[in-house]
């Protein structure tokens, strides 16, 4: 039974760490421009030699 309590505590801790990382990336502007990166790959700026 004590193993089960340990696993619950560890999983809750890992969940809080993941949630904190998500909110940090949200505040850092990671999800601001989702269309720009998708369209940037389509534009070829290279010129043939």
C-alpha cells in the first residue's frame, strides 16, 4: 500500500511539472504564430547556381 502512495505522489509531482512547463511556454510566446512556421517552409528562397 505504501508503494501505491509513493506512485501517486510521484505522478502528481510529474503532472505539476508538466503543467508548469506548459504555462511557461505559453507565457514565453511559444504558441503565438502557428501559421507562420507552416507557411515559411513553402517559400523557397534558394536560387540555383
